[in-house]
C-alpha cells in the first residue's frame, strides 16, 4: 500500500510540511511506502494556467492516481487552505480521489482557523470522490515546534491526535487490503466443499 504526502505550503520550511512529514515517518514505521509531493515545486506557469499537459504536472497527477491513500497538508490563510494547493486540486479530474482514503492536515496561527478544514477543504475532497475522508488533524504553529537535534516536537494533545490519525489510516488500509485479497481469492467449487458427498 502506498501513501502520497501532498504538501500544499508555499513556504520552505513550513509548519504544515513538518507535521505532514512527521506523520509520514510514523506510517513508514508501520511498513507503508510513502512518497512526497510538494506542490510549490511544480512549474508555476503550468500550475496557474491549469496546464495538465506539462510533463511535471502530469507526473504529479500520476502519483495521485497511483496512491492508495493521500495525506493533504496545508497552512490556513484567512480561513481557507493555500492557493497553491487549490490550484493543484483544480487540476485533478472530477473523480481524482476516487477509491482513496484521505487524511486532511492543517496548521494555522490560532484555533480560530480550525473550522477552515471542515468548511473549505473537506468539501473539495468529497467533491473529488474520495472514498473516505478521515478526521482532520489541526495544530497551531505553537503546537508544532522544530528542533535541529530532535526534529519535530509536538504538544501532547497534537501527539495524541497524530497517533489516532495514523492508527485510523492504518486500520482503514488494513480493511482494504483484506477486502482486496478476499476478492482475488478464487471461490471454492461446490465439489471441493467438505460436506458435499461425491457421486460414486
């Protein structure tokens, strides 16, 4: 199972991308293959012109298509997710997240921006036909600190939310893997059933 980490922050470094990669590291420790996509690295002209014929943009869209799950991280500006993330999501086809499990992640200057996830980002993820949109993880800049020696340092309440988000995503992917394996397993024929007597 592959998980795509989409950073929608225009800044380098950023609190939201650090939180995103911290979550990705937790999932990698569970054995998942994670890949990173920084929207800010895409060609600006192609992104703003919605040019999905650009080779780099096409490769990014292919990464979304190939992923089993997507984690989307964004800073919150003026009660909305970032403009570069919106530009990228606008490039996805109408069913661009179909069959995928999506975990939204956001950071902002205060708790007052928390509802931006529910009122701005989640409706877009549903509109792109995501199979599941999990409970969002939101943190303020003060709750996600960076140390050159220790890396990301989370406030206790955010660490709890991250652990819950990782566990929920892990469980959802586990259910999907089991369902896919069951669907691939050949049905046992009636003759193979242990309680069916064979004609002499």
